[in-house]
């Protein structure tokens, strides 16, 4: 049962990380994603970034993507830092 739960959590973290790449694709204007529209403002239109700012914002979406995938791999391999970062302090196996 514990292995199934571990596999499920790893799967969810990886998928969540990959979903962040959709934000990168849209805000850097690399692709169009239905339901995720390109805009040049944040905070419900209160902060205008312009096209250049949105490209930077899109590039920053890569960071959480890397973080979620790294946390999933660390959880899978039993690294000690992954518990507090993704699932709580007691969720990783200690080596």
C-alpha cells in the first residue's frame, strides 16, 4: 500500500510540474492552450507588465516545474529534503 501511495504522490507531483510548463508556453507565446489566455497584466489587470514582462513571467514558470519534478524524484529515491518541501516532514524514507 505504501508503494502505491508513493507512486501516486510522485505521479501527481510530476504532472503538476508539467502543467506549469503550459504557463511557460502561453506567456512566452510558444503555444496556445485552450482555457489559458495570453494577457499582459497580472493581479486581475492591476499590474501591467507588457510583452517583455510577460516573457520573463513565462520563463519564471519553468522554476516551479523543475522544483515539482525534482521533489518527485527525490521522494522516489528517498532523499531527506523532499518531505518538508512537498509532502510534510515525515513523508520520506530516511537513509
